[in-house]
C-alpha cells in the first residue's frame, strides 16, 4: 500500500476556498482524500480539464474529516469553502518504474477524473498528471465509472 493512503477506496471532496481580500494567499481549490482519521489535502491553483496534462499541487497539512461535508466560513478569518465536487475515489494502479506511480480515479455527479503522480510526491509539492478530467455542464451529472 502507498504510504499515507490507508484505503484503496474512499471519499474525496473538491472545495473552492475563497480567501479574504486581506489574505496573502490567493483563492484556490482544495482536493482532499479520506485516509482513515484525516484527509490528505492538496492545494490547486487551477482545475484540470481535458488537454491539460499537469496540475501544480501543493501538499497541505492533513485536514479534519469534517471537511468532507462542510461548506461555509472558516474560523480565524481564513475565508470560506464551497463544495465543487464530492464522491468516491479508487486507487487504480501502483507501478514500479524507477519511482512508484500512483493513479487515482475520482467519480461523482460533478466530476469524473483520472489523476496520477509519483507516490513519494504525496509528501511534497508535486505535479499531478491529468489522465482525464470531466466536469459536466451545470445541471448534468457524470455517473459512469466507479461501481
């Protein structure tokens, strides 16, 4: 099993994190994966889309599981979060090619994506490989995939 991912499947959430105008950090998206007691969390400055092959991601400190379902203001004047997508993730493959590769499938009504990155990069800033990323237009849903 890949370190930090304690489950081969579980819940994920993609949150839009709007920062206050006085913050030094820009508004961004937080991509979170359920890993038992905590959420593995990455900051994305842009969302994926088909045709983009890489997303710059910053590994953040693990977050509390409450964020799987939470939307609203964050204490301490740190802005607010709004759920963009929430659903299930599944680890698809880990392959040895000099460095261990990790591929994750995300499935929800709002997002269907296949992402990959080197397992060692889970601990640091990384470039997430986008193998597929589809967000249907508002009002439609993406239901194919995870079972």
